[in-house]
C-alpha cells in the first residue's frame, strides 16, 4: 500500500514538472518558431514604412528624406533579422535596435513637422503609430525575458 502511494506521488510530481516544461517549451516555440511575417508589430511597422515612402515621395529635402526612410525600414528589418536568429538574446538585441530606430524616426518626424516637410495631421498619425509600435516592441521584449 505504501509503495502504491509513493508511485502515485512520483507520477504526479513528474507529471507537473513535465507539464510545466512542456508549457514553457510550447510558449517558446510559439514565439521563436513563428515566422516574423506573423508578428503584428512587424506588419504594423512595415505598413508605417510604406506609408512614409508615399508621404515623402515628392520631398526635395533628400537628406531628411533619406534618414527618415532608412530609420523606418530599419524597424521591420531588425524585427525580421532578430526573429530569424532563433536565439532569445539575439532577438532581444534586435528588438532593442528596432526600438532605437522607432525613437530616431519619431524625432525626425517632429523635426519634419516643424520644418514643414510633413503636414501636422500626418506627423501626428505617424507619431501615434510609432508610439504604438514602441509599446508592442517593449511587450515582445518582455515576453522573451519570461521564456
């Protein structure tokens, strides 16, 4: 009778350990195994980059235009590159780079608004989107810490 109880106890504790490990592995596979194209933050940052290209199509300030477009393309590009590395620390590093590019682009949009390169309404919408992207990146970074 005692041995039966011990077996049951061992089986239960083993089961909970495996269950916990299984859940963590599944969560990691869901985030790290997913294609970057499935990440909402990548989709949103890609759309923002395309929108900026269209808004700046006729811009004659080539220096500012070039800087802004490079920063905007850097956001989804770094998300994609980090995701494909399949290493959590690498992915986190590339997310940090994408966040830096988002902050850089926000600064350039503020300057472009004051220099009348972008209309106020377009600048406000872009800044709103960039703040949202930054929050999503921060959230993704935090999720990776838990894996």
